[in-house]
C-alpha cells in the first residue's frame, strides 16, 4: 500500500518512512507543500500523512487545494503538541484524522489502516473474499482457515485486488499501488507476484482479463 509522507523535518521524516516501510507500506516522502501537490496530482496514494508547518506551501493550503479538486484520499495531519487550533482547522479543512508529535509508529500505522479501511468502505478490519481472508494489521492471510505465507508485495497486490472486488486493475495500476519512488520494479514483477499468488491460493483465485489486467475471481 502506497503512502505519501509530507514532512520537512529530516529526523521525523526518516523515522516515519523507515517505520512504515517495515510495516509493509511503500512510502514516498516529500519535504515541502509544493512537492506534495505535484505528487498528489500524479500518484494514486492509499493515504497521506501531512505535516502542517511546511516550506513553500503550508499543509493547510495543500489540504484545502486537494479537497477543492475533489481528491478524496484519506489525509492524516501530523502537528505539534501545542497546535490545537491548527488541528481543528485541519479537520475542518477536510483532514480525516490527526496525530500529535511525538507519536508512536505502531499507533500511526494502525490509524493509517483505519483510514484506508473506511475509504474502502469496510467496517470490518479484515478483508474476505470467498475462502481468502486478509488481515492488514498482522499481514496474515488464510485460505479456508489455513495460514498462507505471502511476501509483502504479494500481500499488497492481493489487498489491492480484494479491496475492489470485480474491478480490473492493469499491470501499471498495480505497480503504482505497490511501489514507491526509487523502488526497482522488474519488467514482469506483477506477473511473477500473480503467478505466486495463484500457486498459493489456487489457479482460479485471480482472473486475467486479456489486454486489460487482473481481478479477483468471483466468489
Ligand atoms: Ca514542519
């Protein structure tokens, strides 16, 4: 799952990027508001972590512009402890949640999962499709109740498909959702992950729509 991190403090930014990376997220990190707007216009992020005090363009301005453009990506604002008024302004400007620095990385990851879950229209924390169950919090998958070992990318790919049952995602769309900037994407990486998922979940689990892309098979 791909996230945009907007944070100008190098220590905090690095901590969040590395911490969420270990939780299986692909994190693109920008350090000012103008770069955030460019990234938001170009990539399909699952969620955005937005600092408010930013060079070149403030976080609130980025937030208002995104909502004015009908961008409904979940946005979590990260603010300083004493900035109550900023948090209120952020929520009223269209932010979905906020966290006060310094925060616990596990809590941040849990809040991101909750935002994504709501954006996907789920109340239940796990995703189910037929006999397949995915738990984003533990990154565990089961098939008919039995554990299935998936790599981080295989899990992310399956999550992308299961979050939108019936929707066909092209190879390019899947790559965009799985890989952040600067990550090496092999030319047939998606095909390899699909092959491995079919081997582990059954050949019919993922359907190939010729010339279009992939979709989770009907239940
Ligand atoms: Ca800042």
